[in-house]
């Protein structure tokens, strides 16, 4: 990959396939601010690897480690949902360790976040023979207690960058679809989401690759 190069998902898949270590799973992190397009990139990359490169791949979303609404309500933290301390980072680390160290064929279960119920669902995904696990989430490069250990379980971390004028409308639409009032959405975006986005942006200096989506392709901003 060369800085300034514009690539498609198939190119990124071929690059990833070439990085798989001998004898164990390649664990790739995709970080970035909320609504940058991480889930779309991760899903398309998993398909391109599995179908185009014939390398079995699956997404392992960090969102599955949201604390439940009941836990957040009890702690008075429901309005801050999505901030670093509203996740079960210890559980995330334990699952990452299993994902990286388990032998092919050994089953590792993984939770997902179900937007339909606005809560996590335990053990919804199953890893076994996948050669690539794509760990997608906001805080993979965060230098805070607990979170700073995450990168040690990832072979590489890519950072998907996006401008505020891209992510704010996406976040607004996402929250409105979730049933929040317009006033509550404005407060959520201004008081929680965008401060989080700035916190996450500061972590991009630790990424192996920084990308930006432009018209369906990805510009390579930085290679380390």
C-alpha cells in the first residue's frame, strides 16, 4: 500500500490475505469515529476475503461489549452510552485473547449489539475455521486503562477517517431511526458522540494504515 493511492475493497482484501501468519488466525482491527463507515468496510472486506480470496473471514464487532441498558441505567450512564466506560472492556479483552490464541477448529463465541432491542446479544457469532477475524470498533487504539491492552491482540489496526460533515448527519439519522426525539438526538450528538469522535481521532497516530472513503473507494492517507 502506498500513501495517496486509491484502492477498492478487493485490493484491501488481497493485502490482508497476504498478511496471514502461519498456523494461526490473522486478527485485523478497523477503528475510527462513530458513523465513519467501519461496519460497511468490515462487511465488504469479509465478503471479499471469503469469496474473492477464498480466505474465510468474519467480523468480530466491539459493539457486542456494550453494557446493557439495565446496567447503564443503574449507574446513571444511559445518556452516555457509547463512551469508553460504558463498555465491558475486560470481557472484550478476554474474547480477543481467545480469538487470537485459539486453534483452527476450536470454537470461539462472540456477542453482537442488536439495534432492534438496543442491547447486546451474547454468543451470537461463532468463530472456528476463519483465517481472518475483523475486529471493528471505535476504541481499538485508545490509550486508557484496559483499552490500551487491546492493540496487543491485533496483528494490524486500520483507521477509517471521516470528516465531521460526513459523520454528523449519519449519527443524527441513526439516532432518529432508533426512536429518539430530535432534541435528544441533537444533545446526544453534540454532548457525547462528537467529543467521542475527537477522542478517537487522536488515536489515529497509532494505526498501521489510515484510510478515507471517497466515492466508494479508499484513499490511503498514511502507512506505518
